[in-house]
């Protein structure tokens, strides 16, 4: 499951004021990070702990707990969490999607059709029509199966599974020639995926070893202007090899194709940041943070961008949020300390003693042994 699909759960709740205790927020942030890295057992543990500390985190913790359990193939436990979210939050396409997937696993095809049809009112993930088509096929509704599987294949022309299931529909309908063509196309698409994987490896090797122009000639074969995942992979390969200019074009296009993906927006903003183009980095990362406020990496990068732009007040908020979500990250902590110290000195110079005391106090908490922060706090406390 991709990062963007996992974090599509953020659609469940708008960005709102966060009143949760710091410890619950820290577990929440770690849970999201484990999801991103597909460490589902660790993610489930963190979300459970967040819920123990704050049972009101229904949409921000219970839903991703259900996702982690789903990925662990713990179907009964996942269903229990999704049903609990539905009772609390009401019907939502994200919830219906996962319940439909669970219905498919349980061979409850009528339930799968019902839930996935509801999810199609606003498809939360690109594979929603595929699973609805599959459910209709399993239920024996061949006309509906053909409709949804065709939609899935049109939405993702590289999807070999949708094309294969279409072949099954045609065969059951006695349309043998169309079935043969669909199976042949599915086989071709699977081979194309295999070839693409080999091409990515060759691209990376050439960037490591060969002349740059020769490497780019190989890598350019990966460029597909209509495939966000392929574009992101190409941009990432370029970026990992220090070729940021070449990384920018595919990452820009990927972010344009997938505006709902936090990973795509992060990739673009991080590339701009590495290039020193901080104002251009701010746009995509600011929108991503607004939409996905619980992702540590987004908040951390946003804070770093704001520091470079000299906006310490906004950077303090973003980095403070990042620190709440992951207190173990030294980079974010160091940035937050520096911002807090600068804001303390500015407040002190402006005669804003209460603000200076607050910022110095935060700096001392972040680095208890720092002499400058301790001295500053003592000075303002005298006044």
C-alpha cells in the first residue's frame, strides 16, 4: 500500500485546533511514521497507546489503527475498529472502502458491493472501482462488473489486474475473442512492470557509474507524463544521485497529477529545499501540512523552509508541532531550539517580557544544559 493511500485517512477530519495531550500526540506521530514505512505492528501499538491516553482520537488514531490491522491481515480486529469509527463519525467513503475490502475477504459479496458502491460516491483511493468490479464479478453481476472494471482500467491503463478480471467477465459472457485480447493485454502489462523495474535499476546504476548523458538517456525512458508513481520514482532516483535539476521536472508533474498525495508534495518541496529555492518549497509543503497535520515529516520540512525564509514565528509553530509528533528527532529539536532562542531575544529587545520568558523557557526545556538559554531565562525572570 502506498504512502498516499495509507494517509488518505486524513480526509476523515479537517485540520483543527489540536488539544490532545503531548504524550498522545507523540504516539500519534510515531504511528503515522510507522505506517509510512510499512511497519504495521509498530504502528498499531502506537495508535493503541494514543487511544489509551486520549480515547477521543477516533478519526485520527482509531481509523489508522484499523488500516494497520487490515495490512496485518487481522480482519476481525480491523473490522471492529472501522465499525467503531463509522458509529462515531458516520458514513464516509474511506470507511466504506475498507469495510468493502473486508467483505470481499470474508466472501460477503453483497456487503462488499454495498460498501464499495457507497465508497464510489467519492472514491477515496484509485483502486476503488477495481474492487467494486471484482465484488460484482464474484456476486455474478457481470454487467456491473464490466462497467466498474472498465472504469478501473481506464483510470489506470497500466493495471494488469483490472484487465485480467475483465477477461474473466468476457469469458463468463461467452465473449471468447474479447477475453483472449484482455488476457494478452494483462500479460503484456505484467511484463511491462517487470521491464520497468529492471529499467529503474539500470538508471540508478548508470547514474552511479556511467557518463551523465548516457545515464540520462536511460533514465528518460522512465518518464511517463501521465503516471504519478512512475514520475515520483524517476525523480527520487535523480534526487538520490544528486541530480536535482533533472529530478524537478518529473516531481513537478507527479505533484500536479496527485495533489491529494502527501508524499508527492513532500518530494517536490524537499527538492526545492535542497536547491535553495525556499519560496517555491513553501507552497506545496504549506498545503500538505494544512491537509495532513499529523505527519511529522511534513511539519519538520515546513519548519525548516520557514527558518530559511526568516519567518521564525511561523517556523516555531511548525517545528513545535513536529516536536510534539516526534520528540526523538534531533534535527527538528535543534531547529526548534534555535528558533525559540531567536524569538526570545527579539521579544526581550522589544520589551515583551512574558513572551521572552516563554521562549527562553521552551529553549531550556529543549536543551537543559545550554548556558545561553539558562542565562536568558534568569535575566527575564529578574524583571
